[in-house]
C-alpha cells in the first residue's frame, strides 16, 4: 500500500457543555468511507463509551453525535493531515496537528483523552505545548487492537465517568 497525504475532513463534535475531549489519531480509510469518527464496523468506540455512560448504543451518525453531546463528550482527532499508509498509524509521516483551540476556547473541557498510543504520542508532541493540558492515554478501540478484551477496554474507558 502506498503512502498518501490525507486531510482530515470531519468537523469536531462538541458544544458549549463539552467537558471531555476524546482524540483519535486520524480517520481510518473505513471511517472516511463511512464519513464519521470510529466508522469501522468492528471499531469498539461506539460500544464501549456508551456502555461506560450507561447509555444505549448509538448506530447512526446523528445518534452518535447526539450521544456525545448529551454526555458532554467532544470528539475529534489530533491530526488535521498526514501521510499514512491505509490505517497504519505507525506509518504516519509529516503530521500536521488540528488547532484544538477551536474546541478549547468554546467548551469547558476538564480532561483530554487519547484513543490509542499513537494519538497519545502525537498529542504530547504537537498539542500539549499549546494546550498545557496533559492527556490521559486510553487503549485503541480499533479492530487492530484485538489483543485487548472488551472488559479491559471497558475498565480503561471508565476513567471518563468522573467527568460525565
């Protein structure tokens, strides 16, 4: 698979009540195809986060957006663009960070969480110096992280409970 430059094309999900900022790395090819965050059918984000919140699982883009806003969760990605091979975060080259002030200046964010190791590394390098807010690194919900059980994901993502 060839390295290609990808530009992030989803608007962030947030409003003036958002208290948690959940950041992935960059939309995968499946997410870009679906036109929404964590769009791979086997990605566990839209199962584990609602389960932690005690909410029903959303299915449509509209339901997912409504769920995130109801539980004060902003959703975006660390990167605005990068060179990447498919969905392989380890192949990322020439990353350009999103301007997180778009959210941080309009929402009372109390905690930042990254969904995966690469998102955490990129946030720390490119965003932390500007935001001054340390991020809590959560495990990836990607199907590529199949070694982690659902129960382990649920336990890790339970860290968001104190903010909802």
